[in-house]
C-alpha cells in the first residue's frame, strides 16, 4: 500500500488459494490367494531365565504343521520397585491352517477398489471437496489384477507468512 504521508507499506492479502490436488493409490491383487488362519488350538510353554541363562520347562515343540509364536516375559518383583534378575517366559504357539481363496476378475476388482477407496478416504481431510474419482484397471495376466484409484480434491493450498522488511 502506498500512502501520501507514509510512503510504501507492505501488507498481506486476505484471500484463499485453491487448487486441484490428486490423491492416488495403486495395488495388485492375485486371483488365487492363500491365507493363514488360526484354528483355535494353542499350546503354552514356559521357561525361566536367570540373567542370560535360560531353563526350558518343556521338552518338545508343539506338533502343529504350521504355527505362530508369541513370546512374553514377566520380571519377578519382590517389592514395589525391586525386581529380581529372574524372568518367567511364556511362549504361546497358535496353530495355523491354510485357506485358499479364488476370486473371479470382477470380484477381485470390486474388492480391491473398495479397499483402495477406504485407504484414500482416510488420507483426505475435507471429504466434501472431492470432485472426481477415477478408477484405472489393468489385467496384466490371467492370475493378477492391478487397480489404481485417483481422487481429485479441491484444497486450500495458501499459507500465511509474516512479511519482514
């Protein structure tokens, strides 16, 4: 701003700067999938550890074909904040079973499109300003589908900065 008595003065503008911003995500999905599912069978095995010396209180591992192991350690407390150098270890083995899923190309496209849409909606802050959704599909082979989801959003990209002179 230029005044008659003040000369030139710098001031900030009060306005909004809006632009089109694109959010995109691309992913591939196999039509034949193998998932590992817990069957509900589990075995617990215990051990005791003195400093770095471990004593197993079990003889064998569980006789599961496939399993997942979760290890926990609990320190032994003597008083409110005094711990002994002894820990009790608990290993839990969960039996896993293979589950084969076969999808048609249309089912795979729908499932993957919904997943990608949900992932992108979590990233977008102002969901009211979504202007366009584009879905690109590529079938690379008979065993795989590739989907790309693009959201076009109008966002305020302007920032306020202090003018230093």
